[in-house]
């Protein structure tokens, strides 16, 4: 054997072992447990299944997918586990006219090369089923078995023989979140197919998703995204020659802080496309805040020859013949839909929401709604089960009187502000700008206060103290309040329950995605707790790593303060402005809200003189 330039023996060129070939392919197709779920569910959909059940055990390395599809004939069950074995195509020309999900024939073989796979299947015309067990690409057993029509694939010990891949798996919760996102994408692509997702953790079996068969797309979106988002969905439809764009876009009142609410499908296949995402955001420019993302489910139908679905082994990327044409059609479809929809925010009346009301990030309070400061208020009656009130909470009963005075120490972990304002000065409110900013004279200077951000900082100090109190007064509800969490948020419910419970808010799962609230803290009876819970869940979902208990606590307190604070676009009387200014100064809190936005700005007389060329 000759030597290489480095002195090491030169290895001859040879064919790789079939098992090694499959493991290399698995590196492209099966990158994490969610990849297994994606490939198996796609096979079920291609097998004309009407129901698909997913079971995740432990850390995600044990996965079972069961369907009621056409099944695999007895003579083909072993072939199905071979590389490049597929029933989807017979020639290269057929790739250009694909109507199925999988077609490369790599998935089952790749999975079998890095895990133990037990495949059971029966067709409608067979008296019994067949089962085959494969480990590391090698058949361990094969034989007849009693089974219902359809296919069941059990994957265990995933990556057991590939420790390098196993080492790079994230936490069990992060891997399950990825599986949940895949399940949601597949469920949205075929709303007529029933789908369940269950998780076994520490011996407890929990059903996270339960989506019935024969749903419309709107109904499925309502169940997956939550009823509060569903009432904001606007249908979209636009056609240009052979191109057709359909689906739903949520009104600007319903947004997210990330792009996980955006779903794109090409020929019924879930895809990832930065170009389409950019077109969607451009269509919403000027309608949503710059740091928020639109929510949409957009389906694109085009001639098979104008799109390449074979760009990547995972098949979640596509390449269009004319990307600008497709992106432009998406842009126009969204703009047309929103242009004909009623986008005005609506307020609730007598606790009953009008159409389009949305708690998180939703309509602002009426400018004429009176603020009530200091004096105790009668407790608001709880909303009926399943109904959310979008009326925001007036400041808690002791919001003005309970903030620390300048001589009292501030709440724990709250730094003192710099002496921006001399307390000996007379600070007199002059009015509001846009019913959002309070303008006040401060000696010879002018003080501008963001009323929401400033009051949010005060509320944050209050909820911090409430959280630290040993005895918290809470009020049980005669009729529990119910609401639906988005499916992607249900896995964080247990993390939130403990923190909310310490504040006096009792959350209870009620099956599916429904959550019950059985008690409120007495100082926050009017808090829209459904909006708080959904915002906290969205924050936790966006975290790349599992949040610590401290992070969950901070999210809960921050969101409670935000929802409890007075809002922008709300008219205040002079006395109300004066009371808010007084408590801001006395509290000596930081000049930012809990989210980091500034609460006030000072414009000095010197700056004004310079502006008007007096100096």
C-alpha cells in the first residue's frame, strides 16, 4: 500500500458498506426526533390515512406513528425498509409531476440504520398483518401478526448506535417542541385527516393534540392557533394564470413575536421559504409593530413543472421557476384580503366581546373610559366560561397609595433611579399628546411621560411585592373562566401553573387545549388573565433553551404588569395625570419599563433655547 504525502498509508477507493451508506443518508434526512415524526407522518398521508396517531415516549428517542391507511402488502414489507425503495415514482420524469410527500425512498432505511424499528402493517384484502423488526439496518425477525388495517411504525433507541448524533440532541422539552411544530404543520396541510399527539413523561401519558377528521382549514387553524386568533382570520384567495394562492391571514391585532405562526404550503407540502416570509411581512408593513410577526397559513398551487421539490433530502425547501412571480402573488393576495376586511379594533360591551376582539396585543381601551384611582372598586363579575373580556384592568385598589414613598426603600431587586427630577420642583401636568404621552412642566423644563410604560413599571413593583407576600388574598370564582391555549403552548402549561398559583391564580387543564381559571388574586379581579397566560406561553415557546424557574417567574410578573397597566390611547383627566406623576416620583423606580422601553424624557429650557436660536 502506497503512502500519502502526509506519510499515512493510502486507503484504496472502495464501495461503502450498505449500513454505513444508510447512516450517512440518515445524517441528511434524520437529524433529530422531529425528523422521524415528519417522515413517518408523510408516509401515512401518502397512504391515504384518515387518522394518524403519534406517541412520544421519554426524551423523544422512542416514537410510534400509527395510521389507518392502505397498508403495505406482505411481500413488500421488507423491501419498504431498503434504501431507495418507494411506490411513489418509477422514472425520473415522474419527479416533475409529484403529488405525494415522500418519493426518494430514504426515510425508512435511514431510520432503520440509526434505531430499532418494528413495522406492522396490514392491507384491506389481507386476513392478517405482517411485522418486521430491524436493528441497525439488519432484519432481526419477520412474521405474521394480527393487526388492524393500516401501518404502525415503532422507533426505539434512536441514535443509540450513533453517539455523535445523540450528543447533539437538545433537551427533551426542546426536542418535543420541535416534534409538536412538525405535527402542527402536517395537520394543517391536511385538515381532513384526524391527528393525535401524545407524550409519555415519567409514567404519565398526556394528549397534547387531538384534531378530529374532516375539519375545514378554518376550524383546524382555530384549534391549533387558539380561538382568540381564529376570530381574526381573514380568507385570502388570488389567482394569476396557473398560480393560485389561498389560505388565511390574521388581522393586525393578532400577531406574534416570532415567525412560528407563519405556515406555507406548496402543493399541500409544508415548506420553509424566506422569500415568501418576506413577501408576507412586506404586505403587513405599516399595519403591525416592527417587532411583531404576522400569523398566516398560505397555500400555493402551481404547475408541478414550475417548482422543484427535490432541492433538499428533507423536502422542506422548494425552488420556484419564478420566485418573484410567486412572492408577488402572495403579497397582492394578502394586501387584497386585508384591504377588504374590517381592521378596526373593537371593545367588549358588558363583558361580551364583539367580533375581532383579541386579548393579547388586542384593541386598546376607549379614550372615554374613566380611570378610577385610589378608591376601592367593586369586583368585576367573572366572565362566563369560554368568554374572554377584553376590558383592561383599572389600576389595583392600592396602586397609588401602596407605592413606596421617597423615604421608604424600594421593592427588592429594584434599583434607584438617577436624580433626573428634583423632587422639590413643582411638576404640573399640561395635557396629553395622542392620549399616550403626558406632558408636564418641571420647573423651567418639560417632562414627557409614556403613561403605559411608566404605569407598567409601577405595576411591576406591585406584583413583585404580591409574589413575595406570605399570605395572599385570593377569590375563588363561582363560574370558572375558560379559554383555549394555542396547541404549541400547551407543553408549557405545567411550568406556568406553579408560578401563577403562587400569585393566587389557579390554572387547570380541562382536556385538549382548554384551560380553566378557578381563582384570582383580590387586587387583580379585572385582569385579563387569558391574555397574560398566552403571552407568557408565547415567551416561553420562543426560548431556545428550557427556561429556569426564575425566568418563568419573571415572564409571569412582567406580563401581569403589562396587562394591568393603563394603556396608550387612553384619555386621562388632569387629576389622574397628577396622581400618576406623583407616584412615579415617589416610587423612584428605573426610567424603563420591564421590557426596557424608556418611561420618560426631559426637555430642558437650555435645549429649547438652542432650538429657537436664543443661545
